[in-house]
């Protein structure tokens, strides 16, 4: 039995005011969210009576242990069911409450220069009671300021500078002491009551210019410093006279992340050739370099590939109600979780996908749509060690294949 609760509420206010001859807006607000989970699981086991057999289609078999919840089990030669005392050991009750307030204001300094300044105050409270009646309560408060500048160089060109702070909380259910064993898969999943929230400080500089034909060109650089980053650990450990893969969320030290991004979006409706006017393209590329320090060794930040590229060609003709988009996505290898050394770090190999979506208007509010995903049959390849290095070795491969979706959409 798993019971989840999720409650919340918010209140926002806007107050217009004037300063230095410019009209501005002050926004203030508050938000409360509360989540809780009850995990109450039980399992009973029954062994087959001595010398008895269970008949099933295809033959008869001696089963040493059987897990069964069917009422018809009473007709089979089982001994009495006995509750598995180890199974409820991972039951718990846990909750998280976040009380947040913010204040922010846009502030026009000149005809070309404006700023957005704000601060967010958040209090986080967590509580859990484990199966062994171990109770732990924790509470912490964070002040998160931010400052944004926009310089309007012309009517179509802007420069933007952002100074930000951020917070990433651990999943509150990962704080409850748990030790979940899967003997079939030879895996162990552990929690971590010592997890701390991750804090970040960042700087972003962006250039953007708009064309007269619904086009956009943007380029930017960014830097972020993360402290107590949240990541995962994957190690191989002995358990029950065998080797098990053990995963656990951890704080992975500090990390520095920097890079640049480029985006271009353009419709071809400015061309003189009528056939090309409904067409357009979209391109986005992001380069990220990251270095995290964990147990005196450097490594990339988990979940952050060095290269990500998206390229799309689209056709949008409102006169006939037809929209078609062909999208390609490339992602470089990424570190998924940390091992005992670089030979045992857990990685996902690079991926390249091709997706196609289309929509055709049938009547004014009725559309027929088709979505085709993973036409390249991209597999998910998991490896130990950086896939770009010679020492990398294959762990396992998942093949999801092609998927498609078609249907009708009615808009009110």
C-alpha cells in the first residue's frame, strides 16, 4: 500500500509604481506546498507441503517457496502462510513542507537599460518515521537573490545579463533509511539520510536579435558554481555470497559548469517563391564543460553531456491547416552515476534520434495528428567508464524501437 498526498496554495500581488519618470511593477507573493507519503507493504510466504507437488499446465514441479495472494491458494498443498519479516523493513512515513515568499520588481533605468531584481525566501521542513520507529526532523531556510539586466541596443537587438542563485532539494523519500534488495536482478537500492540540498550561483550573458520575419538569432555564454551537488553512486559490492550492483543518491562535492549556446529560428515567408514560404528551420547547439570534485578526483557533472544539438525543419501552412515537423536530436555521452573510480563510473553512450510529427485540420476545430518517434531505432547503451575511452566496457543495452501515435484532436 502506497498513499501519496500533495497539497498547496499560493497568493500573488502586483503593485504598479513610478520611479524616475518610468512606470514599474512590484510583485510579491507566497506559496505553500506539502507532500507526504505512507509506504506500508507486507508479504507472506508459504512453502509446499513435504512430498507434495503443484500441477501446472505442461507438467508437475516441486517449488521450494511460493509467493501467492490468490484466494484459490487454499486449494493447493501449501503450508500455512507466514509473513516475511524482512519485507516491511522498508516501510515508512515521510513528509515535506515548503513555505516560500518572494518579492521582485522590474525597474527601468533609462530608455535602453532596464533591470529585474528579486529575492526568494524558502523554508523547507522534512520529517520521516522508519519501520524501526526511527524519527528524524529537519528544517532549513534559504535566501535566493537574483538580478537581471536588459540593454535594448535597437528595436530588434538585446543584450541580457543575469546573476542568479538556485537551490536543488533531495527527494524527501530518499532521506528515509531504506535497503531494497532485488535478488533476481542482483541489485540493491539504498537511501541516504545524510543528503544535503545543493546550492548554485550563476552568471549568464546573452545576445539576441529578431528579424522582421518571425526569426530569432541568439548566442550566449554561461557559468555556474554548484556546492554539495546531488548525484548518484553505483558500485559493485559483495552481498549474500554474490556480487550486487548498489545504487545510492549522494552529495558529490562541488562543481563548476561553463559553456556557450547558439540558437537560430527562421521562417522562409520572406522569400519570393511561394512554395517555400510555409517552410522554416530551427537549430540549437549547447556546449557544456563541467568539472566536479568528488573524493579528490575530478569528473564531469552527472547528467550534463558535453554536446547537445537539435535541428528541425518544419512546414506550417494555415491556409490548408497542415503542420509537419522533422526533428533530429544528438546528445553526447553523459555520466549517470559515480563509481569507485573512473573505470567503474556509470555512463550513457551517445544518442541520435529522428522524430516526425504532423497535424492536418479536417474541420475548424477538428485535427488529425500523427507522431513518429525514434525512427533511427536509437538504443540506450549503458557502459562502465567513459565511452570515449579505450577502457570503457559495455554493461547493458535497451532497445525501445520505433513508436508511433495517431489520433484526432478537438479544440473547444
